[in-house]
C-alpha cells in the first residue's frame, strides 16, 4: 500500500496546559496521522503561567 503524507509545523496556544495547546493545534487540520512536539514555551505574567505554547510537526495523508 503506497501512501503520501504532508508534514507541516504549527503552533498551538492555550491558557490551560501544553496538552490543550497541542489539541488546539491539531484540531485545525483533518485526517492527521501523527504529531511530534518539537518545542514547548510559556508566558509568565506577575509570576504566574498565563500561556502555554506547543510547536508541533504534524503529518496528514494526501488524497491521491
């Protein structure tokens, strides 16, 4: 079975968690096959974490 996939990098941002940021990013595309977290960042305001950022690479199957 031959298949063709496209791999791109996207960024998800959440005020809850890294996992939520990954889910938000992956919901923007359909038919995802896999993801790889390449970076995680956060933003701190007044000593409190206020934003989680996840940079992920995702692959999705292309139509033939």
